C-alpha cells in the first residue's frame, strides 16, 4: 500500500525559525521530522508530495527508495494528492495520506479496518483535544461514520482531524487538474453533503502540529 506524505506547504507560521528548510525537514529532538514519519510508515510505499524548498527534501531522501513528486505551483492538499497519483501512476487502490508537518499517533491497521468496514470514500483519524475553540472540529458518530464538520467550535473539548487519512481514489474524482484544492475545506464537506460515507476513526493517542512554534515545542517535549 502507498502512503502519500503532504510535504509541500509554505510554512508561513514558522518560516522565521527555519528559513532555509521545508517544514517536514525541521529538526525535532535532534532529527529531521520527515525521518520520523518515514520510520513510522515502514512497510508502505512512500511518496512525498513536495513543493516549497523541495530540493532540500529531494537531496535528503535520495537513495532511500522514497519517491518525491514536486509540484511547480501550490495545489493544496487534494490537488497535490491528485497530481502525485498521476505522476507515479498509482493504481486504483486504497492509500494513506498524511500531513508532513503533523506528528500524529495512529495505528494504520485500525484506521484501515474501520475504513474498509464502512466502505468509505475517506476515513479521517480524529483526536480529542481539551480546547477546540481555535479549530474546526468534526463530529464522529457512534457507528464510526463522520457526522459533520464545524467551522468553529464552542469553548471546551472536542474532536479534530489530525491530518491522517485512508482514501479511495474515487474520493478525488472531482478534484480539478492544476487547481489548488483542499481535502478538508473542499473535498470532504462536498462528499458528506452528497451523502457519501466518510469514516471517523477515534485515535487513542495525540497529535502535534509542527507548523506553529507552540506545536513544535510540544512535539519536542513528546519526542525528547
């Protein structure tokens, strides 16, 4: 099975700390973050969807067997996935996608088991956070299906997407070629509105967004 790592973001919130590195190459507890992601995806075919400052990433993984697809202009998460699948001639089969700037604790087998049992177009790894007011939230149903998205939550705990997905190629069927498109803003809400099945796997661990100084500090504490 193939795992696509979305590593093409601009990193505007943290660029001042590491101006010469793409977000996925930022060192966490002494090691480039992308190395930790690659280790956790042992056994998968790995494709990095690169963009901003891609040359550093290409040089870093050279000779490792990890493939890199470089987009010339930012395509968003969904656009980057569609572009990379075409570039590597990915077969019509289930695949994983992960944000390249998020450390998320997850169990691929459990995520995929729910995804397959629901015959879902996409299944999101969802994480409970103590304060969800600053985030868009998701509502997992008791049956494992995703019930809805919410733009902004009220204060207090809630469930959020951790940037880890199991996907079927049909989930990307409506993504326009060459146009920036987001999974969580454009694709997933449209699928849900059309009555398609999305899964919501409740991950037992946590996740840290490395794209902010606060998230970077939290990941350092967790991985040191």
